[in-house]
């Protein structure tokens, strides 16, 4: 795989956050293989078509997932109830990464939002 801007951005990220975020990137790209890896709002992000569907950051205590929407986490409130959240971020421990099934739901919900806005 060619080196990306996300690889460059992640340089210097400490473990265990680095390993967790690299695994999350693999999950995201498995779900949306055509996603463009970019930097948006100073974080690694994944763009599908004209919309950003996911992003992530390391934090001091773990990691955060960003759906790039103020409503995705609200839409999936029951699915994310076990995690600490803000309006636009889902926080999780680096040693307890988000399950692939949850990441898939988050991305599908975000893709639905993007498609709904286009209509």
C-alpha cells in the first residue's frame, strides 16, 4: 500500500493508540474500500464521494471516533450507549477498540445522511 497523508499524520502517535487507530483504519477501508484518506479538521478522515464518513484521533486516555455529523451518534444512541460521547465524537479505550459491527453501523448511518441531503 502506498504511503498516505494519514500515515504521515500518525507518525509519532504513541502505543497503544497507534495500533488501535491503524486497526480502525483497516476496518474503515474494509467497509468503504474506495474511501479517500484525507486530513480534515486536523485529523485523519475518510471521504466517500463528496462526504466525509469517518475520522479518528488519539487522546491521552484512548481514542476518539468522529462520524463528521452532529446526528449520527444520536441516531445510533442505543448502539453507543456503553461509550462516552459528545455531540460529534465517540470516545473509547485503546485497549478496547470499537467492534467492526459498530463501525459498520456508524458508517452506514453517515452514508445514509449524506445521501439523504443530496436528494
